[in-house]
């Protein structure tokens, strides 16, 4: 009787455990921030060299559905009007990674960027699809845009 009760409890436990989704979540891990910084660094290098078509490859299909290629190219030129890139400083960052049956990774990097004529506050939002981190949002705020 006790053996069959224990067997029943074990059987039910196995069924419950195999039918459930197990997920792990991570917020603001340094390693995730570093992964996102690689993409941001690549964006800044390409923009500094005016390699806009290559830089466009860092942007997700989701982004390009909302901001067509020609609009993105105009945005790059507008940013270049702030002057030559001088330096950037990461002001804040946030990451969220969900591992499991429905994985999801989101990153947000907030930079203070110095250009030769103006300063800008820039936000780069990214998501990971498969093994690739892509830009899904890019916001640039500068007084230099209003003075033109």
C-alpha cells in the first residue's frame, strides 16, 4: 500500500514537472551589457566612417519596417551634422534575459555622446533573435538639431 502511494506521488510529480515550462530570468547582468556594447560600438565605428549602408545591417527588420532605409540614411546624415564623433560615455544600461521555452533578450544602452559641434543623448535598444543582437530602437536628442 505504501509502495503504491509513493509510486503514485512520484508518477504525478514526473507528469507535472515534464508538462511545465521552466524559465530563468536575468536582469542587468554585466555579460549581457557587454554583448550589447559590442553592437553599439560597431554602430559608432561605422557611423564615424560614414559607412551607413553597413550600419543599417545592425538594425532589425522590425525597426526597418517602421523606419525605411532612406529615412534611416537621412537620420545618419542628421547625426553627422552634429560634427565629428569625439567620444561617448555609457550613462546607464538595462538588460533583461529570459531563458527557457520562449527565450527573450532585451537591452537598452544610454549614452552621452560628444560630437565636435554639439553633445547628444542617445538611446540604443536591442533585442536578440537566435544568436544575433539587432537594434530595434535608436533615439538621438541634441540641442544641435534645433539650432539648424
